[in-house]
């Protein structure tokens, strides 16, 4: 295959598994090293009493095609399911309030829903409306999302709607997040139309008279759980080395913890960010390894449907001003009906560990009890049939201001290492499709390099 006979993948998360698939499709013999005792990384599906429990990601953005294409190639497309839709809520000022109709990622695009909403005061609504006349905020240099949105829409809209919605994606805070690396589309909109409201409105397709809006959601998943994807990718690996730690990577060489050196035609780094510096010894890699990462806890709680207050929708996010340690709650049985048996309910509660750092080391029972107490401050729930706790410690990379420049420097440094490529959530996106796309491109670059060298 153009000289690429043996390839090593470092890391067995979804990025590494996808890289193994693309390398195998190109004809390579694939060795995958994973320091832990399992593959799949953040993807972890558990089955219990008829419930499908996603302990990591539960789906992905349908508009990003790479993962759907991979699922189709694997013959799993018949198992694809699309999320359901419904009213979205924000918990603010001590109660659940409906998201204004026409809001897109927290940006209002319709006049009357914004006027009628009780999410904001009249002063906050007037301030948001100034977006229509204010000059551009982005001036060519990276700034935080907080700086950008407060300047455009004011503090009330940011704190009550935008921050709870957007910060949850990265499990961080808007004042840390780089607009260039997280949501560059807002820069494009502002540069083109100046006003975010007008720009987002122009991107929203009009509703035709007599035609109901599409009820399908924006996310896709697999009916049997995303763990099926991991298992479908497993045959791409010719040699799987679990519990095997790599300590160094050099051009065409992998050094293992016991000192063994193994040679390959190509090497793909799909490891967690904190390992990049120690593995490569490059200052630019060390910089990425030192970037801020955050932790979180999720609690899955199963109930009899009658024991959960009936609300239309798929869940809610929580404004930080409420002082609740929870950041969101998804009604999984409504968002993904395949995840719960009939007449059962499944809630997924997200705990921001920054509010309660000691909770990460507490027992599962203590965490579950804490989550239920916080949950009951917001909605009525009974006694769960069971709970499952998952800790995600230092797993979410933060795209802070300047991140784009750090990544560019790292990729330039990587170009000096023959036959070594990197991919993963630290570079160009944290979503599952971003990771798969990153893996596909990394393998493609190695193939191109090898073809040129032959």
C-alpha cells in the first residue's frame, strides 16, 4: 500500500480505533497500544434491566458527516437513530423556564419570543437588542467567548442562556474559551453581517405555510449503543496491546515501558493530551500537554416513569447563578427512547466538579445521593430503581485563548518527525465526528508521506 506496511496506533479511544480502521482499509498491518485494560476511551455502553446506559457520549452532531460515513462503511447504518426534540429549558431564578423559540445556540433570532420570554428582564432584552446596531467586536486577535458575547448581547443573555448552553460542550467557562478555536462560525457571521442576531436569523431556514417543522433532532446515535461502534472497529487491529504503556515515540520507532523498541513504517499518536509532551519531548508538545483540562461526573438514574415529573422536552441546563452543583440534566428516555424500556424513565445528571472538587474521590453512593438531592431542588423525582456513577477526571481539553496558535506550532514541529502524525480532541474539535475526522486525516498524511518516500 504505497510502502506503508506496518503502522502503530498509540491510544485506544475512538480516535485511535478510527485510525486503526483507516490504516487497515489502506492495507496496513495495525498494532494498537493502549495503556489501560480496555479500548473505546470515553465511549462506554452498559446494559442493565433493559436500559442502554451511555456512560460517556450519548450521540453526535448529525451535520458532521465523517462519523456517519464510517458507521455506514461498517454496516451499522440500519442501527442509526436520531434524537427526539421537544421544549428546551434553562433553570434560572429558581425555576425551569422555556428557551425562547428561535434561539440558535443561545442567540435570539425571533422578535416576539424574545419579547415574551421571562428569562431576562426588560433591561436585559433591550441590551441584547443593541446587537443590531453595535460595531464588530472581533478585530483579528483571539478573544474569549465571554468577552465576545457580553460585548454583543450583554451580561443577562450570556449568564442566563449562552453560558449554560455553550460551556457545557467543553465543561468549562466562557471566560477561558477561545472563540477562534471553539466557535469560529460566530466570527464569520459577525464579519459578514455585523449583527449576530441578523446573521443567525439569515441561517435559519424559513418555515413554509402549512408545513410542520421537522421533528427530528440534530443528533445521531446507535440503537444498540455506541459501544457497538467500538466492537465493529476492533477487527481492524491485527495486534492489540492492552495494558501496554509507550514511553517515547521517535521517527519510525516506539519505545515501551520495559525498554523494548519496535519499528514501524508509520506511527499515529491518538493518545490523551497529557501524554504528548513526555512521548515526543518537543516543547510544542509539552505546551499542549500542560493546557488546562477539566473533570466532571455523570450520574445515570433509572426510574419508573410515574416517579418522574412529566415535562415536555429532552432536559435542561442550569445557570451558574443558581449555585447548584449540577450543570444539566438530560431526560434520556425522551431524547433517546431506545435507552429505556416502556414505562421507565432514565435521567442523566451532569455535575461540574469545579463546584465540588472533593466529590470526585467520594464513593458512588455518596455521589448518587448528592446528585439526587440537587436534582430534587429542580424537579420532582422518586426513588430510583438504580444509579450508575461515572467520573471523567482531567479528560476534557480546554480550548483557551491562543489555542489555535499552540496547535499550529505543534503541527509545524510534528512535520519534522518522519512517519509520525498526531490526532485527537486536543487539536481541532472535541466531538466524536471531529475525532474520527482527525484520525482519517492523520492516516492519510502518513500514506502520502510514505508514497513520496518510496
